[in-house]
C-alpha cells in the first residue's frame, strides 16, 4: 500500500507540472502572436507612410494612417474570437506610455530643436505654450462646467472640469508640421507651432497634476495661491533638474576625454543614458519628467553634442531619430487599437458634441489673445500676421498626450466621470487627427501661407544660412505709446539678444570645447522628425 502511495504521488506532481508548463507555453505563444502583430502593423505603417509621402497624398497623413491601421486591427480583434491573452498585449497602459514611449519622443523634440528660429521666437512660444495653455484650460473647464449647469451636457464637478480642460489642452500638431515642411511655409510659423507643441505637453501635464492634487485635497484650506505656488514649484523645479543634468553631461564629456576611437562605445552609451537619468530624477523627486527631459534635450544638443567625436555625433543623432520615429508610430497604432478595444460611454453624446465646440472656442481664445500680446511687444516688421494666427489656431490637434491623460483620469476620477471624459477625448482625438490633419494642406493654401516669404519660406531657411544669426529687433524709444505694459513686453523681448550674448561669450566657452565664435548650433535645420507633436 505504501508503495502504491509512493508511486501515485509523483504522478500527481507530474500532472501539475504539465498543466503549469502548458499554461506557460500558451502565454508565451500569445506573447509571440501579440508582438508579431505589433511588428506587422509597424512595418505596414512605415511602408504606407512612405507611399503616401512619395505620392504627396496630403489627405491621409502618416499619423492618420497609423491610427487607422490600429483602429482597423483593433476592430477586427474585437469582433473576432481573439484570445484574451493576446488582447492584453495591446492594452494602452499609461505607465508604459509615460515611462517608455514618451521620453524618447520628448527628448528628440528638444534635441532636434533649431535654436536660432526657436530662440528668435522664444517670447512668443513661451506666451502661447504657458499663458495660452492656461487660458485654454480654464476656458474649456469653465464652459464645460456651465454647460453642465445648463443641462446641455453631462454635469461634472468644477475641479474635474478643470482637469478635463487641462488634459484636452495638450496639442499634438502631428501631421501639420510634416505638411508644413512638404509644402514649404514661413519659418517663423513653423517655429511657433513646433515650439508651442514642445512646451505645451509639459504645461498640460503640470496643470492636470496640479488640478488632481487640488481635487484630492478639496477639504483642506488650500487656496488658489497655493495652487499657483505648487504649479510653479513643479515646473521650475523640473526645468532646473533638466538644465542641471544637461550642463553636467556637457562638463563630463568636455573633460573626461572620451572622444577617442577606442572609447566611442562608452561615449555613446553615456550620452544615451543621460536623458533617462534626467527623466527618472524628476519623477523620483515628484516633479515632471517631461519638462525635465525636454530641457535636457535642448541643453545637450547645444552644449554636450559639440563635445562628442564626429562618429559619436552621427550615431546619437541617428539613434534618437530612429527611436523617436518608432515610438511615435507605435503610439498612434497603439492608441488606435486601444480605442477600438476599450469600453466607451457613448450615452453622453451631448458631452462629446459640446466639448468639441468648447475646445474650438478655447483654442481661439488662446491663440488670438496671446498673438495680441506678442504683437504689442514686436515692431511692425515682426508682428504675427492674421493668416499665421489662423494657421496656428487650426493646427491645435489633440493626440496621444491627451489620450494618455484621459485614460489616467479613468483611475483618478469616480466611476462614470472618468469614463465620460475618456470617451469624449477619444472622439476628439480621432476627429482632429483624421479631419483636421487631412485638411491641413487645403487650409495652408486657403490662407495663402504656402511658400510664404514673410521672413523667408521654411524650405529656404532650413538650409542653414550662416549669416543670419538672430539679432533682436530695435525699438523706437520715443514711441508715441507710453503704455508701461507694452514697454515691459518689449523689455522681455530684448532679453533674447542678451541671452544670445551671454551664451556666446560665457556659456559656450565654459561648457564646450568651442571658443564661442562658432554658430553651428544656431544654424541647425528645423527637425525633419514629424514631431513637434507625435509624428514620424
């Protein structure tokens, strides 16, 4: 009897091991199928994007094509009997998006930034991205709240309306920037759209997180002033962390002597690690990793990059362009698939319809009010024309950033509230990417900004004219306007020239091996990457 028991025990163990092994095998097979489908969609997206670009089909831009591929495959998986284990490989996880997909995209945005057109329009870009995004967030939130009070749409608490306003104000001019380059438009218009989108994401995230903290501490005595202080603390702290890491990397590469042949692998590895170090440092300190890695990219391109050997410069430029392009394409496929697979609250159609109207109004309030302020500070020769303002207003698409924050709101807000916001954001993203993105070429032609020569067309200015480093415009000190506010704005605008002089005379010689007389960095072409937003 004991022998029988001894024999049967290992048999039972073998059966359990076999079952566990079979389950593990199925999971591995599901993972393989899921990854295979992702690779196939990426290949299809790149090939289709190339065909569309080659035949100059502007009605279906590359980002729109990637989104449609994800929607199509997700829709087929939803109606078929696809195994749940395979579907899980396509769920849009906001942690994966923020930690792995977004950092290389944001870093490449800062790294590929052309300093000359960016800093020559720096005052306007900051006005649109910081002040303008704040205006758009508040206007959207207030209108959504009033719409709920008037029973036009689903009613949400005021703080949640402001959270929705913050997340939906994150613009993604995905297809717009690539079409700007294809058709050739004013370099200053391109710089405004690109620069605003780069800083806008960071601003929107900071606003959303600040409003989320306000909602969590609604019962405390926290006042509006503390909200402003908290936001400034996050934004300025993140900016400082990013700039600090960038300057540290510049000094390391300047004095470590890594720019020799047998240390190029080490040089490239260290350069690639610094951006992620900046991002994780900010996140670990409770700050914004997006703001931090963005300014790390700007500083590393301007200072650290010139301390690399020529081979390493070519490698890191190609590497970050490759990684960001893959991430950008995958984001749209990933987003399209998840939109088709997620459960949506389509019962609140009124909320979706009026939200679209409200963000159009809020975008107009953002662009035209900020353009008015910028034009107060600029001389007549450098004012933002009305047609450029309209193009800037039209280019306010919503994309992956708004989608990721909306998905996060499902976890942050009560059941029903977050789902309604997520559904509305999904509809807005699809409509803006497909409709507005597809009609951008027509819009540019209608506004007559294609090949605009106001300050030189984009195509001409991207070739790197070595004799036109930015000089701040002169102002008539005896202007008939005695408006102190206008003079303050002009004084702020003059600071761009002061920074250029400071950079040339002190910062560049200290952080790089250059003597400060070289302006190569300020003559870099505008990025060929599709992003200011998320484009390839």
